[in-house]
C-alpha cells in the first residue's frame, strides 16, 4: 500500500425522493489499500458501493479515480469490478468461460482469453482442470474463487465487494477471509469491501469506515476504532463494551454512576470542571477481584453474576451492577471464574486500559 490516493469522493450526496441516503461524503482511498465499510442496515453502505461502480448516479458530488472524474462514466466503461453476494456466475457456462466473459466483452482474442483464465485459476489456487468444469459442479468456496477470478480478469484498478461471504458457513467463511487477505497482498490491488461482519472487517482490512445514517462516523485502522472510538455509537458497534457516564466536579474529582474510583483518577482523566464524557472499558480488560489475583484497580464495580457464556477459547460473563447496569467480563479458559450464578462479585480495571469519549 502507498500513500497515493487512487479513489476519492468529495461531497457525495444521494437522495431518493424525499429520503437522503448519503450526506455529502468525503473519503480518500489509498492505492493498494484494503478498506472495509461497515454499518448497520440502512446506513448507506450498499448505496455508496452502487455509486462507486456506476449502478446509480449521485445527486451531487464527485467520484475521482486516479485523478480522473468517473461519476458520469457508464459502469461498463469504468476500470473497476464488483463481486456480488450472489456471485452472479453464469450456470450454463463452464468455469473457464465464466472467467473469460469480461475479456470476451472487451474483444480480447480466444487464445489470450484462455491463457488469462488459466493464469487466474493458478492465482486463485484452483486446478487448471476446472477450466471445463460446470459451475454447478463446484462447491461454495470454489464458486467464490471463480467469481474472484472473473473480477480480476481484465485487471481492474479497484475491486469492490458487496458482502461476498455472508451466505457461507462459518468455517468456509474464515478460510476465505484468509485467502482474500492473502490475495490482496499477492495482487497489490485496492479492495473496497462492504460487510456487516465486524470480524471480517477486523481480520482483513487496513482501515475500517463506520457508517451511520448516510455519514461516516469514523474512518481509521481497526485497532484505533476498537480501542479509541470517537463516539458511543462506534464503541457499541465494535463489539461488547462497558460504558460509564462521567462528569468532572469543580474540585477536580470525577463523578461516575455505578463504579468506585481511586482519588487520583480525576486528575489523570483530564476532564475540565463540569465537563462530561463516557468512559469505555472492553470486557477483556476487566477482571474479577479475588479470582486468583485478589488485586483491585483504579475503578471497581460491585454486582451479581447473572450469566456465563462459553466461547471456546474464552469465557464471557454478564454481571448486573448495584445500579442495575449490565456489565460484561471476558476471561481466558485458564482464568475462568468458578463461582455460581447469583453470587455477589466485585469487578476491577485500570484507567490505562480505558478510553474517554468526550462530550457524550
């Protein structure tokens, strides 16, 4: 990946009648980047990608590809390609004919098409014998690779993906996540990937763009979004989280409902007098006091154990605090809490593993 911008949108706006789907979006995508666009249903993800590939026209704003404006260019004239959730393979054609189809439309000769198809079968790690196999004879994972080979056939500048793995079972999806990331590295292409799965976005992308109601809420690397979200919405959207409203008093202390603080938390938190915020701590950074360590922390909360969930490599616990708030704790298998449901528990965590969302 380079710092050179390959795709840029400026003031991109889309209305459908009285409904505004996208609100003046600005974004720069770097050459060779893997960008995941994530958001709840109705946030504008699909509308945005349809504008990228020319399936819809913007109401206002511009789209630039390598310095050339393309928002008025027909879809079939853009050097981009789309991999759909449905894959859109032709069932009456062989694997080879499916891969060659974009080249045939462009008037590429038969021998050159055949050579490119074999090259792409190698790239996608499919046997060359699949060239003459019917699509319906291929597994779900193989069809996914065929769709990728077809997308790569005419060497597009950018590949767009619209939730291509959502219909697959968990194990196959995890396998293809790794293969997609590997393919991205091997080809050096720019990938823009729409998904509702945070796991997919975290596992594969260089950056994640979180959408909310037709706007970008935050665009940043995965670790930054997970550990330092800019809003309560992003914090909650990026997985399980414990959130506490805090307010600084006139004396430099901090008032927080539902937890006890050590005296030095106020000055270390950095809130100005009367300023409010939301303190975030992820479940994996919370521990049970007395559960094999006995240590306290900068912050503590008391409550009752209400649930345990076995997640395979780790355990997740639900605790109802004394103020009625639902808190979540995650431990490794080795750190499993062995108390019965309903027992009183004390939770603790340190300030340096928290994140302050100011003004919320």
